[in-house]
């Protein structure tokens, strides 16, 4: 294990304990601290939660993952930007890219809000277990379409396509860049 941790309270945020995890620097990265809110005022509960968070970070680190404090939104935005290069080179059509952008800027962003995913390290193997159900029952209500009165639940094919785009994000971006070490299994439905 390369980092050490402690629980702290800050004077400007005195009602909550935080995990402060030290990550030593390497040749390519400077040393840093990763902070996680433990969402409690109780010290003994904070100590329990801090150990759980520490184990999560340690597991990611041991699996070769990157425990940077990058937000999920930053990485989704970067993925969309890099995907646009495929439009420029003619690999994909612009409307295909627009669908991808819509997923990452709307549906997935809203799903992450409901699951409490802020940082990329918040993604767990079970994060997407409820995606299909959420998307068919609640997620479509958040759509930012032009005519809100005509909004309706997505088709099974649409949700399968979205799951394919999420898998592509893992396979072609998150895993190769070391942000995540394993792709979760996200259920698709046979049509």
C-alpha cells in the first residue's frame, strides 16, 4: 500500500468528518491527497466509514487502477471530446456522436446523481445493476428533449444501445487509461 490515511475535520466544514488519503508522488505525478466526505458528525462512525473507504481505495490501487480525484463528469466530457475525433476522420456519423453525447451529458449524468457517483473511484462493480430499470421507469423523465410533453420511456433497443456505449467507454477509455481495472456486467435484453 502506497498511501496513508487519517480522518479529519475542517474548520470551514466542522459538521462532517473526512477521510484524507495521502498518495505519494511518482516521476509522472506529484504527491497529492484524496478526500472523501464520510457524511457523519459521529467520530466512531467516521472511523468505521473511513476504513471502508480506505479499503476501496486500496483495492483499486492494488488492481493497478488510478485513484485520482477526477470526477466522473470530467472523464465523460473528455471521452465525448475524444470521440468527436472519430467524426472528423469519418469513422462515425455525427448523429451517432450526438447520441453518445446525449447519453453522457444527460442520461448517465442523471443516473450517477441518483447513485451518488461523483468521482470515478465511486464506480463499483454493481453501479449499473439498476440502470435498465431506472432508465425505463425514471430516467426518461429527466430527458432534455425539445418537446417535454411528448417524452416517453425509451425502447429496449435504445437502452441496449446505451449499454453498448457505456461498455465502449469502459473498454476504450476508462480501462486503457487505468481509471478502472474491471468492466461491470451490464444486462442487455434480447430483442
